[in-house]
C-alpha cells in the first residue's frame, strides 16, 4: 500500500506534519479563543456561510459524523474487496480508525475549545478523517496505475490538499473549528496514514512469508 518510490518522501512529509501538529498543539493548548492567525483568515461563527453553500457545508460535515463516516468506511472497504485488494481494505479501516483516534486523543491532551469549555476543537477530526480517506484512495490509485515518484507524490499530495481544504472550509464556515484546527487535522492525517500503510504492508508481508515457508523450514525458524 505504500509504493517504494514514495516511502522516503512520504516519510519526510509525515515527519514534518507531526512537527506541525506538535507545535500548534503547544501554542494553543488550553486556549478558548481564535489566534491572531485565525483572525487573519476568518472568525468562525454559526452563520459564516449562507444557503446554498451552507447546504454543501452541512453535507460535508455529515460525512465526518459517526453515521456518515461509517458509511464511507464500509463503502471504501467493500470497494477494495471487490477490486481484490484486501490490504487496501485493511488500510481503509485501520487508517480511518487510527486517524480519528489520534485526533480524539490530541483534543483531550491539548484542551483547546471553541464556543465553550465542552467543545474541544484541536485538531479537527472531520478534516483529518476526510484527508485520510483521500490519501488512502490516492495511494491505492498510485499502486494500480503504477505511477512513479513525482507523478505518484503529486497525486497523493493533491488529493490530500483538496480533501483537507474542502472539509476544512466546511468546518470553519460552520463555526465548528478554527482554521488552525483544520490545519492540525490535515497534518494529523498526513502523519498517521503513511505510517499505517507501512505497518499494514509489513504485517501482510510477514504473514505471507510465514505462509509460504514449507512446514520443515517453518519449524526450524521457530526454534531459532
């Protein structure tokens, strides 16, 4: 799931994204107001976007809610199985789950709020989830199309950018997150998905190697 030609570059992107998530988390830990950077972009309110674009934003927001995200994950995993790509199906489930789990953990660790103490906002789970799905779809497309380093990397980054910007726009315009929350969510997906894809590949390769060993060889390896 992680093409060899992209491993180094995606590793660097993941490392940089992790740094951004950490720095923003430290800067905004315990805050309950928009930062100066957020103010330069937009001050989110409940009516920042009006119809018909509000309907678009609400539809996007639904895709990040439990019901909507579950439908997307099930559809994505089923599509991968129909294409006979079980690794991709595992990545869809594991990648989405780990990305959302990471954002949930970070929200409680950072403690940034919006519209009151009970509304934890950093990083944006919706943005992270949508970006993660786009990243995983792009990785699958890169492998199936046999794209090389530059073409594959361009596809992966473009998919992540479009998905992150789209969901980030919806969340900020609906007043659910600050712009820097969306940036944190986007970077969280960039950090988690490549690592998850690498882990899925390693686990699947290890299981394949063990299955391919003759019984005698497997027994000797176990005794070592």
